[in-house]
C-alpha cells in the first residue's frame, strides 16, 4: 500500500480540469494502455497568449491522476514559454512528494505538456516523436529521456531511473545500458568538479555555494531519497544555510534530527566547521 500525502489524495479524489478542451490549440498524448499509463492533455490560449483552459484524460493510478490534475493547475494562466519551464520535480513537490516508485507519473505529465506545446507550435502538422534512441523497448523510453531525468533529479542508480521512467521495469534487458548512461553522466560531473576547492581552503561566495550544492547533491540528497524525501537549497547567508525538506521528510517527526545530524553534519564535514543549517517552513 502506497503512502500518499493529503494533497495527492485530494487531487486523486477531486481531480481538477478533467475532460477535453473543445477545439484545443494544443494536444499532447503520451504513454499507452499497453504500458499501463496513458495521458492526453489539451489546452486553449486566450487573446493574450496565455493558457485560458486546460484539461486532461488519463488512464492510470492515483499518482497519475493527481500529477495530471496538479499539472493543469500549474500551467493555467501561464504563457507557452512559462508553461514549458514546469518540471516533473515541481509537480511532485506541489503534491508534497510522491512515492519513489511513482515518480514516473510526474515525468509523464511533463512529457504530455511538451507534446501539446509541440503540437501547438507546429500547427498539428508534425506528429510528436520521442527524442533520441530507444533504450527500453518494453516501455519505449529513449536515452535522451533517461539522461534528462538523471540530470534534473540527480539520480544515481538504475532503480531510481526505473522509478522515474519505467525503463528497466519490464524484461530488464536494458539495465546495463541505463548503468552506462548513469556512469557517463557521473563521469562528466566529476570532470566539472576537478577544480572545486576543498574544505579548509579560502572560498569565494560562488565557490562556497557551489561546494554546498555539491555536498547536498552527492552526500545528503541520496540518503533522503532512499526514505522518500528530498531537500532544496533555499539560500546562503554567510555561515547560515537555509534549506527546505521535501517529500516524506517534510513535516516528519525526525526532521530536527535530519537537519542537525545529517544535513548540518555533512555540510560541516565537507564545506566548513561553522555552518549553521536552518529549515525554511512552508509559511515563511
């Protein structure tokens, strides 16, 4: 039994903007019934070029319905350029987090939006095609989509990629290729980090922030995601680092322990000894 947040249950039981827009300006369809998830998104623009109406139809689980519902709420009133910047991470965070195994539902929403925007921009003359080469033949996932979710969500394992894209969740034959992609991206990141100053060296503000971000991405975030949570760097003010816990970590009874014994401890270990971590509350 999955543990869903109150927001997920609300959007599942009371989904917003269900249906299909009449004479839409953009239509996007992704997934398939054969794979277990399918989503159709339609939208219509007003005279100012903003999304005045948007609706969805989906065949899927509670996470798929909730993610689709939230997506329509997030993009309504936005221009095409603004809507195109919405990420699957924003969808999941709006819902207060999704079970790791259900993150592919938020990715499917973003893909449907991209397909609908492409449909609008080409006047419907071009059929949406997946970018890149197919890696997972069971679910039709390409190398470009795998690369994208790895980079955007800082994924480090094949299991995480499967949770976000379904790739590797069928016959499993593509798992070695997924691992190759992970290793390639990890290698690129390591090269970028070669010149990064280490703890104890005098840092500029930019270098300090970069080292904090690196420590969060490599030393803190993987541990939190293993328990269904996540963390976001909000601001850095001198020695004070302000962060926000996401997903299952948000509002958790052990949040204070996580802040001091995990987040602050790791930042003091890898950045500098006098860092103080504070949590940004939702009402701040």
